[in-house]
C-alpha cells in the first residue's frame, strides 16, 4: 500500500527538541524506509532541504547526502503540469493551501494511498489518497492500515 511522508514528519524525525513528535516521526520514517511501500514527493524533499539548511542550519553537504540516500532507497515523484492545474482547481473549490493542493495532486497521480502528515486537512480523501495525522489518537487505525503502527 503506497504511502508518502509530508515535510513535517521528516523535520520532526531529525528535530530532537520535538519530544514525542520526534520519537514518533523517527519511528515512522525508519519503518517507511525499511518496510513500507513509500515514495518521496519532490516537493517534500525541497521543503525539507530548505528547512534543514535555513532553520536547522545543517551544512549543505549533510542535506545533499541525506537526499541522495533517500533517492536510492525510494522513488521520488515530481509534480506535473496537470498536478498544478488540479491544485488550482482544488484550491478554488475547497479551503486549502495551494502547496498542500499540489502535494495532494502529486500523491493522487502517483497512486499514494496514505499521505502521512500533520498539516494537510486530516481525513481529506481524494481520488484514492487519504491523509493521516500520526499524532491524532483517532487516526491510529489509519496508521495500522498504512503499515506504520
């Protein structure tokens, strides 16, 4: 069952000051890389890189090595022009951030079943993709379905 992790999960996985979110996100990332059918949306890797460089102040070489490792471990899916069109349409119809809509459109096209995120409209379903908040106790069943429990 294909899944993708959002930027916030990746950041928490490396942010030791994030407490329980750090521990849970690190566990999710490890499990996704080791056992799950997982892809990395290019948008997520771009956002992660920006935050790692600017806010976490990681050296560029460290970010680069991590990106290369992830690319070797799992496919990277980039947004298409059609994803941008879909996102514009979704944003017009529903109250959602444009970049969240691009991410969801990319996940839908890549046939991602579970988008693991804290931010994107928890419970949003669209064309086979369902968002899941791993920090929300009511979503535990979704984490189990995604193979990340």
